[in-house]
C-alpha cells in the first residue's frame, strides 16, 4: 500500500531529532600510512627530542665560537680533523684550534658550539681559514628545538592530515589510535547497475554509494558499502540487519517515497522506531529518520542530488558529533540573483553558481547528479516564499570546496 507523505516534519525539527540521536565509535590502532583523514583517539606525547641531537643548519665547519672571535678582521686558522656527513653516528670532538667539516643535518661534534658556513672559509691543505666570526649557537639547531621530550604533540579529536602524520613519523610512531565510526550504505533499486557494466534498457548507474562513501570519508568516518540491493523485501531486510550488526550508523538510499514498491519504511519500522518520515524540505522530501537497536538509521531519497543534500545538511552533523569533531563553518556571500526562481511551500535549498557576486540557478532537479557538481552553493528559500524575482539580493551559503 502507498504511504502518502502528507504530515511533513519541518527541517529544523528534523535536525533537532537527528542531533538527539546517539552515535558510538570504536577505537583501533592503525599504521600511520592508513590513518590519513581519521580522527585521533588519544593524546600523543613524544618520548624523544626532535631533533634528538644538536645538528648543523648549514654546510660548513663545526667550531668553538671562541676560536673565531677575531676572524672577521684577522682570519683564524684551524686544523681540519675530520668530516661528518648526515647520518654519521660515532662520537667526534673538537678541541681549541680544531674544526670538523660538517654537512647540513649532521650531528655537532662534542666541544663545538657553532658552524661557520663554507662560503666564509678557505681550505689550505690541512687547515681551514675562517674569514668570518660566529657566535655560540650560530647555524646550529639544538636538540629538542622542534619537539621536546614529554611534549603533547597532537590532541585527541583532531583529524589526521599529512602534516600531523609527519609529526607522528618524526617522533618514531608507526601506528596511531583512531576513532572508527562505521557508516553502512545500502543502495536499493532494480534499476541500478554498478559503473563499468553495460546498461540495459531502463537501467541507471549507482551513484549514491560513491558520493556518500566519499562524503563519509571526508568527515573522518569509515564507509561500509553493501552494494546494490534489489527491490525485494527479504533481500533488503537481510542486508539491513547485517548493517545494523556491523555499523554505527546505517544509511539507505531509495524506496523511501510513496510508490507502491517503496517499502523501506516497513523494513526499518519492523526493527526500529520511526521518528520522521517525510520532511518539509527540498530537495529531499521522502526522508526517514529512525533508530533501531540504538543505531541511527537515515533513509535517504534515491535521487542523487536529494540524497547528497540531505546527507550534507543532516547526516554530516550526526557523524561529526559522533566522532567528537566539528564541521567547518561555511562561508556566506551576498549577490544579485540573475534569473527568476519559483519554489513551493517547503524549505528549498536551491543550488546556484556564483560569478563575481552574480548568482545564477544551477538546479537541474534532484534527479540530476550534476546539479551539485555545477553549483558553488545554495540559497535558502523559506516555505513562505514561492517566487524570487531576478534582481533580488540573496545570500549564498558556499559549499565546503567552493
């Protein structure tokens, strides 16, 4: 039987319901090579100094600074003892009147407290002529200058980035504890085919699994795709129960509207509590918000733009709250609308392009994946507004990567 969506939940009310859902995560130690973009589970404290030894900042000669006091006016002559390349680990020393050639990054020998740059010297047999005086510590990086032993270098709750992974590597960590929040994706529809396969008559490619997976990863969570599930109640039920058992959040796409074969409401309702079915929101009216076995379940529309817009506006905040992170603040700009826009009595997040503060419609209906690909952001049209004339000043909320 058809489940006609007449009693629509206002968007802000739906958002509050989503924010009230509880999301858990597990902790796992992963190699740092696999941790980019994930959320750090614990504070990280360094158990070494970085650098672990005083090292040369320049190619030149390691000296006692006192041996070069008058070198700028009266050149100093020092005995060349040895050469220290980067990576040499045996202990060397410099006494009064002596010097050691040294490469950038090489450990400073004992007794030396400065480095004279090679361009300020001249080699004469076994002696080095110093033409410029240096002060103690000049051209030297002391041990622990970058990171000191016992310093907290990263805080729990931070998203790991290439720079942060570099910090972990610098202190010798080859693995890191991260928060794992698994988000299951169930794409339903007899018409769906995976990219790379030929399309039969009446078929379309599965896009939602890929757009949602990428969006989930960008939040620091872990997508778990269950592939395409045919419009068969028992098949959908089996996969849904598997996702509930394996994931912290479950997303479904398709079969949420009022068609005779739209039964996702019944599947979810059999095992959980439906909190919202139908939202006063465009694009994305046929949305299901539910909870089953303590797991948040969001039934997204099958149309690609609607599914992604609802994810961005509702599901993203659910996932970020679960991980203990915050979403980036979106930039807003004002501009002049360059075409008439007609809306209905729903909150309409209307996709637009922005060019030098001129705002152009980019909406190609919720079934078009290129609507959001071509858009820079959206304008929010309240349910009380059904017409925006060209020339109106509008405020555009920019997408994160706009």
